[in-house]
C-alpha cells in the first residue's frame, strides 16, 4: 500500500489559522438545542437503515491469531474528590460499554459504528453519572466517560489499514498534559447517536476488537486473521498555543493547535512507504498553558 504525502508536509502549504468560529444557530438560541439534537438522532437512525452499508455486529469467541496493536489507558486521574466520584462511576460505564465492543469482528467490506454497537447509555442499562465534556465544561451525565473507550479504539485503528470514516473531537482542551501518553488531538467525542466513531474495512483481512477493564487500565487489542504488511507511527507535529481574541468578559482566549501525522512503514524492509496528515486540531484551552503563546 502506498500513501502519498499530503501537501501540508511542505511549510508553504500549512494553513493560516483563523479566530474563533461563529456560533451555530442553536448556540445563539439555546431553546432550539433539544430539537436540533432530535433531528440529528433521527437522521442517523435513517442512515443506519439505508441499504448499501454492511454494519459490523457479529462477535467471535476465539481470539483471531494476529495482534495488530494493543493499548492501555489509565482509568483514574488525581482530581478533586467530587471529580474522583465521577471517575469511579466512569469505570462502571466503561465496563459496560467495553463489554459491547469486545470481540466484535469487522470483516472485509464491513463498517463499524461505535454508537451502533454500544447503543444508548441509559440508567436502565446500568450506566451511572460520570464526567462528560459538553460545550466547554466538564459536567456529570449518565454514561459519562465512555469517550475513553472510543479514544482507545481510534488509537488502535490508526495503527492499522482500516479506514476512519467519521470521528469528532472535543471542541476544548480541559486538562494539561501531565501524564499524557497519547498525542493530544487523537481523542474522540461521542454523543448518542449522531457524534460517532466510524471506520470501514477496505482490506481483505478480518479484524477483531478486544476491549476490557483491567485493574488500573482500560485495555484493548486489535487483532486480525493474518499479518498485515505495514506498521504505523502516529505523532503530533506543529504544536502551539495561540491567543485568539477575548471572550465576553474580556479574558484572553487561548487555542491549542497541532497536526496528527501517520507514517506508514513496510514491515519487510523497514522502509517508510508514505505518510499522511490525519487531522488538524484546534480547541479552546481551559487551563493556563506553560508553553509560550503565539499571538496573531
């Protein structure tokens, strides 16, 4: 497989970032927000019912023989006591959600939807109040914390030939990088059912997800029925914190920018066979950055 270098690999092709995006209509008129959500949900249900897409849903009891990628993410961070309660609840939610994604197989031509596999995270199903990131704030909500599972799956998929079809990131950066393992900007935002993580299998290889909650970490493996010819290195480039205007109270707004790049390596020769720009990220920062600010 050959992946052509993206034009942004050349400095002259890098974009000029602009100031804050204008608010959406439903943000200017909050009373419309529930109606907008319902419209998005109905649209997504219709999309799931349309012919032409084969959705992955089957599971395989036995592990497929080849481990393509594994990863573990820490379940609990040292936060305030109120936030620690939400984190403990998050573990409950992750245990339920990871059981839904565990052992799901994605055969050639099939498409995986996180929301379709996990379903709606309701109290009736055993989900509890966990931390959710919404409109720039960390709040409590039933099912909060399952984004960590989507983050883990997305990270493993980036290290495979699977094709990411849909992925949304959070619009703000809530915490500094202390203890961060993965590059900032590879996480996912999940809102049932219209903010989703979706990937497709365009190869002739069958893949399998393994996801479970361990003692201290959320664990995952991406497995396959045969060895893949390439490996992948994913990294952040062009990291910067940019001061972009002020908010309604006159406080300076700081946005974090970076680019996520993926390098493709031929396993047989060890040679780089291509690289691609995965995503340009921009998010409002909710903490005081230690790095120097760029002002434009």
